[in-house]
């Protein structure tokens, strides 16, 4: 089963480009709203790092999600797309002064703080502006996740967050700083997680930490558990909507949220991953000594995930119903790692065929580069191609 695409419209466009199916995106957002509505104290922020295409951001903002940003540029993109500043959180292990000042100028909801030096700088910059900054502490819970090592973020060996043993000390420091308001705790254990047991382990760790804080009469208003929910890269047509029901139910069942608390989520890949495809054309079919290659006009500069950590994307020849043959699907970049997939079964490929690399809505267009002096791919929504 292959995806359905407006191929006649594609013939009018220069490849490669990103194509976003807005029906899939809107259906995904509808499922999120339906599940979150079951719980009165849940708040979802979209992780802008997954995809900052302005048209995609506008649709997400229309569905009333907040924004989770990790740079000043993302804050600007979120504000330009119309996200309310009081629903913007600013995370990231390396916030520059100008980025912090930008957040202060716009009175964003919260800074997710990852170190003592960062805490001190936020207090200093807020004091210079005569402002009080809301801060939550990102705690590294030392909880592993069943995902790729490069996208695991919750282990003690990772660069992210404040260690659990330092938590009490950092909270005490914040209470002594006049231009900070400590409002909560932040966690994030990784990305592309499909095993709900990983989220259960996080819930258990948060319960433990909350009990310790309450023993010290420390009241937490907001708990932010990050994101991490994965998508089905193998079956984008059959499983276009992630399992939001199990995801939110897991936290409802295992996290001992207090009545006065709000639970925040920062979903990125799960929101946009399945709505996007990288569309490329075949330049050449090359017969090698032992295999044949389908050489595309898209490369690792347009979609780096396969080269970066051997990520799988389903590949479809959307203009051919010829008998299936086996190909290595590669790009034109002068790097041996410029490979989208080896030994891929595709309907017979010829020059000019359109190839779709599916489930590319997250960490695709946003990570594209100009290496080899290549032009960056454009992004088009299905609404534009009607």
C-alpha cells in the first residue's frame, strides 16, 4: 500500500521538496485535542525543533497548542506564527544571553533551566530589566529509553539537565534569587519512544522526587514531562496517527499528579512526523557490479537522518506500478554515507520517476543544509497544491 499524492501538481515543481499532507496533520492534532480533553490539567506544547515550516506552525497554532522552543530563532518563529507568548517555554542546554533577553522581553511562560550557571545568568539579565522570570528545572532522571543512543537524553551520562542529587541545592538557590520564580520541574528522556514502559519508569522517578520535595514543604505547580512519543516509520499509511490514547493514559495511571498541578507535554515528532514526505526525482538508474542504484536528486543535505544515525524511512516509487526490483536508493552528495536505503524493493524505477521518502515531517526540512553548495528544499502543503 502506497501513499496518495497529487502527482500532476508535483510535475509543476522543482524537486526535491517537502510535501505536507495537511489532512494528516489536522487529524493528528484532532486526536491530541480529544485525548487531552479527558484530563482537565494537561497542557501540550509543540516542540518547534521538529519542524518550523511557517505553514505547518500556523496550523498547529490554530489548534491551540503552545510552543516549546530551544533557541531564540524558534521563539521568533513561534511568535511570528501567532503562538501566545504566555504559552511559550524555552528549553535547551546552551541559551545565549540575547536569547534569554528575547524571552524576557516577550514575557514567555517559562525558562526550562539546565544548570546553575544558566540560572545565575537568567537572574542577572532579569534583574537588569526589572523583571521576574518563571523557571522550571530540567532534572536528569537517569532513566533510559528504548531508542537510538543519539536521541536518548535522560541518562546521567547525557549533557542535559541537572542531576538528581543537585536538585535540592538548586531549588534553594532559586528561592534566594530575587528575579526568579521557581514554578516547576522539567524532564525529557529521549525521542522516538514506543515502549510505554519507558514513560512508566519516568513517572516512578518523578513520584519519588516529588515525595522528597514535599517532605521539605516545597510545592510544585507545574510538571513538564517533555515529549518522546514515537511514530510508525514502517507503516505510515496504515499507522498515520500515533498512539496518543495510550501515551496520555500512561501518565494518568502512573504519575501521582497533585490536584493543584498542571502536567505539560512537549510533543514534536508525534505531531508532524507522518504528515511530511520528501519528494525527489530519479536522475539515473545505475547498474553496478553486484547491485543496481536508484540515484535521486535529493541527498543527505535534504534528509540527514539516515546518514546521521541510520534512521529508516519507507521509500515508495509513486509513479510506477512496474514489477518490483531491488535497489540501493542513494543521493548525489560526494559522501559514501549519502544513502537513503540499501536493498530496497521498489516498483521498477526509471529516470524521472517520483520517489517519496515517507514519515519525513519531523527533523527533515528543519535539518536540511547547504553542503556541496546545494539549494535548500522548499516545503509545500497539500492546501497549496489543490
